């Protein structure tokens, strides 16, 4: 089996391509994924709040990173869903399982962020 023809870039060209592809991914997720848009809007407000209300550097890092983790897992979930939809749009138990597991990962990450904020702010 051959490697991808897109592999093989090195040095600055690889880094430049990685940044361009990443920005394209952010744009695609924001344009096509309602959940990602909602989470970005929350993050825009909550990240500065987390930096402001965190008393120690560790608290600030935990408050901000818990929100960034939600965005990361949402991006991965969206990628899984897009790949599955590319393969087939018909209902299939394995496609449902994969999408449900991705959704569960997002849910746990959101619960982690909420718990992190509650512990730091109220306990």
C-alpha cells in the first residue's frame, strides 16, 4: 500500500501547509457544525473569565484548558462524523455506534469542564 501523495513535505513548507490545513479545518467546523459554533462562542466569553477569576496560575490553566479540551474533542467528533457520512449516509448500527461514542466523548469533556469550573470557583 502506498503512502499518501500529500506526505513528504519537510521543513518550513510542511509547517506552512499544516497551518493552512488547520485554519481550513477551523473554518469548515465553524461553517458546518452548529455545536462547534456554540462552543466557540462560549469559549470566547469563558476563557477571559477563567483568566480573570482564577486565583493561581494552575487554576487559570485548568479553567482555560478544560474549555479548549471541549473544542478539541468536538473537532475530533466532527471529523469522525464527516468520515462516516463520506462512507455512507445509510443507517447502519456501526455508524450509529461510532457517532454515539464520539458524542459521548464530547459529553464527558463538557461535564469535565463544568466540574472543573465548579470545583475551582465554588469549593
